[in-house]
């Protein structure tokens, strides 16, 4: 007995033309994004930039914004891949309504409106707050290192720059003299040369020499500025002690160096990125920061720096939370990278219950040991005692289950491990877009 199969209707025309939305499930993320872009998000900053009535009408900014946001929320980041999805995937085809923009149009829209797109983070965050997804009961802070759009092999240390500058200068000079001699000989033989032509490879070496000199000068300027700032800070501290009638105790520190350290590096592809240490080795990248609300893993504040240290980022993250949502969280947890006297004072002054590790916790132990011996009664010693006293019941345990899964979802589930843009301002905007997309996914899951 033969088996009956459901009819394959591939060649059958539909009686009535379907809507592009008919092919996307009612609860799909793309539908939520389209709804938010059309009804809830304020896109005046983007729309108002289109003033001229000349030329071909541009794509609707709402369409382009929804397309980009859905791309980032779906783990598709490059303009070429988004453009391909707009003709291959039903959810993307629904957004563009069967009229897909070219990948160059997508890339240019992102480049032109990058700042306005980054500002959508706060709007989406406030929508999440209205939906009851943000409580600010317990907020966990953390940073993650992400690769820049540059290779670490395109970086050069200050010592290597000095050595290579001398080598290239001597090589260019030698070959210029050889070129001049060859030109003179050809003038004598042929008489149709000007005698000052420069071979292409000589010009290439001169360009490399110019780049090295620029990078070397930048490192020197940065070192000089840092030294001047340190001298000013020391003078201010000394003046404060005098006003308070106290004398400075201890050894006088050596004056700061106005020249760069020999190991200081600069990358030629993305000069604002830095060599950062990760658990898997060194990368050329940036340090992305996030503050995550404990209730639904909504990112309530984000920022990005090219410093490998997290310590200076705690106060700015708390400032951003207050700016975005108008209030401080009740509790904050963070790992040992954020621990310092000034950070603990900041938390105390803002009346936030803090749970910040004072050192790295060894595997199998109940509590962390302080990295440095802190004087009894100091804020670090008090925090260490507070965490030890609570043991496994400490609120600090919430940190790992709040913030670390968010980075896992961004880097593993949605595959974002390297920035597409270059320069710290553009990369900051790109990180804001990534965080916005994460919050949209959480908003859709709770809807």
C-alpha cells in the first residue's frame, strides 16, 4: 500500500496576494522592532537631516533603522550580510517590504547616523523600564575585552619605532642617491629624462617612514601630557596639605618621565585601540563596559574605553545609570578589578549597598583574599570582612549570574567578537548599538 503525502504546492499560484507580514510569526522579534520604530522611538534626529527634495527619494529612515536594529539583534552586523538577508530571509524581507536597499546604502546610513542610532539606547532602556523589566534592585558591573578592527601585528613599540625610523631613513637616503645616479646615467645615454624621477618603492618606504614618525610624535606628545598632568596633580596635593597644616611624609617620588616608555605601542590601522590582556592571551582591542539590572538582565548603562583597567569605570557607570533612569540602584556588585578606596567611597557617599571583591578568589575557597594588605579600619578591609562574613550567602554571588551571561549572549549567542568600525568614538557608538539590540531581545522575550 503506497503512502499518501501532503501536496507540494510549489507551482500553485495563490488566489489572493499575501501580505509580506503573513510569512512572519506574530510573536517574532522583527515584528516588535517594526512596531517600536513606527510607534515608540523618536527618530527626529535622523529624519530632520533630510532636507533637500532633489534627487532620488531616499529609503524611509524608519525602515533603515528597523533593518539595522533587527540585524544587530539577530547577530548580523556587516552591511553586506544585512543586505543579503533582506532578499533571503522572511523576517528581513518583511521589514523592507520586498524593496531591499543595497548594502552600500545600509553602510552609508549607519555611517551618517551613527551618533543618533547610538542614542536610541536610552529610548529602548526607558521602554524596558515602562514594561517593568528594570527595578534597579541589584545591578552588576563588568567589562569585557573585544577585538578592534585591527591586527595586533600592525602595532609597533616606541623603541622599535626609533630603530625602524633610523633604518628606513638610511635606506630611503641610500636608494634616493642610487636613483639620482641612475637618472644621471640615463640622461647621459638617452637625454629624455628629467633626472628627478623617484621609483614607486622609494615613495612607499617614504610613506612608511612618515607613518612611523607620526606615531612616534603622538606617543611622545601623550607621554609629555601625562607627565604634566602628574606634576600638576602632585602640586595640587602638596598645596592641599599646606592648607590643612600637614606635612607630606614618606619618600619624595621620582619626577614623571616626559618620554614614552620603550614598550609603549601604537597601532597603525586603528591608532586608538590598545593591546589588552585577556584570559586567552593578548588582543588589539577595546574594553567594553556594561551595568546590568538583576531582574531581567537589561543593560542599564554602557560605555567603552581603550584602557585595560576597569577601576576608573565604576563612577562613570553609576553616573550613567542615574542619567538614564533618574535614580541610583539599591545594590551594586563588581569584581576585584573595580576595587579601590575611591570607588568604595563613591558607593558609600551615594548610599548604595556595595559588594565589590577585594581580591581574586582562588578556586575552591570560600572567599577572596585581598590583593594588597589593607590597614585595619580602611574601606577595603571593611569590604573584605563584609564579604567573608556572609560567605556563600553574600549578595556578591549574584554578580556572575547577572552580568556574565549577558556577555555570553552577546559574544557567543549573537556572535559579536570584533568591532567593524575604527576609532574610539565610532566604536563607542557601535557598542551602544550592540547593547540596544540586547535590550530589544530581552524586551521581546518578556512581551
